[in-house]
C-alpha cells in the first residue's frame, strides 16, 4: 500500500513555490532590463537630435538626420515632415520620403490627415478602422495612396502652437504601428520641434546678415559693426577705401578703440546707448 510522505509533499510544494517565485523574479528582471534599454534608446534619440542641430548646415540636412533617428526607433521607410504657416493658412512639405507618392505641392489646410493633426493638435494613429470612422464622420478625406497605418504627431512651439506634423506610414500589413510607436514619436516630437525652430532661426539670421552685408557694401559711406569690447564683426569696402587700407582683413587685426580720437568718447557713447536701449546715429571723430 502506497502512502504519501507528508514531508516529501511539503518539500515539493515549497520547491514549486520557489520555482514560481524565481520565474517571476526572472520575468521582472527581464522587464526591468527591457524598460532600461527602452529608456536609454529614447534618451540617446533626444541627444542625437540635439547634437544634430549643431552639426548640420541647414534644415534640409536636419530633416534627413531626424528621419534617420526616427528609423532607429520604429519603421520609417515612409516619412515626412509638414510645416504649417498660420498667416497664409498653408501647409508645406519640405521633407517627404515615400515609396509611392511624390512630395505634395504647398496646399491650403484642408481635410487630410496632416491637416487634421494640425487642427486638433493631438497625435493620431490612423489604423484602417480609425481612418474609416474619420471618413464616415466627414472629419477627413483620403489624399494620396491609401496606407495601412498612418501615424502623425504635432510639432509645437513653446507656446503650444502647432506649426507642423511629423509622420510615418506603412503600405503593407506586415508593418503596423502601435500605441507604443505613437508614444515614442510624441516623446521625441518636442525635441524635433525645438531643433527645427532653432535651425530655422539660424537660417533667417544668416539670410538677414547676407542682406545687410550686400546693402552695406553698396553704400558710399563707411559702415562697420563691432562687439562692445571693440572687436570688428563687419566692415564694408567703402570704409576700407576711405581709410586707405589694403584689405578688410587689416581691420580684424585691430579694435575700434584704435580709430577713435578719444577712446573715452566711445565708452561714453556705449553707456548712452545702453541707457536709451537704442542705437542712434552719431558723428565720430577718427
């Protein structure tokens, strides 16, 4: 007659409990490690975007690098960035990579998915069912080649104003986007938005500087610009000719202080400008 050994049964229960507990610990460790790697991946993406602003020359190069970074986080074979100009109510597509469609021409904001995100200011994962529902409710219309999944996140200014949209989309069922992908793109969108704004400002300043130089070089009067300490930032050709210098480079070896009859006049003038918070025309004695 077989009889169960109470001690042996208890040992098996304890062993099963320990195995179960160990499995849970392993699963928790795995989950923690995956979360750690996920967080690291996102932080690296933010760092790369921030670093890219300093390394690229223009917006076009910035968009290419952002595309590359997004592609490291999720499938981004089809990727575009749309920018919205509120004053003209126009949507532009400065960066557009797509397997089927060509870059759209600038258009008035309308009823496409891009316009929908601009109007709502919210991320949108348009699965086939979601898109059908939006079309049925007459919130959007189909534009371009129909996609399986369309995922767009708004790009916002510091005052929360939407000025663009960053989009990925797929045309095949084996590539699908999830709520996790939406969270990822939303997470990096603020850094992308700041990068675009900063590079856009740099380009605007560069264009303004070039116009200023072009205009100043056409004047018959001497024009120069310096730092507060007197280091030359710009000198036009007329001033070079007036002071009988051989080249503009000779100015950059000197400081503005050396050209004043009395250097105290310069210090006094700078203090006056600071007090008035504006720079007025002034006759200087060289």
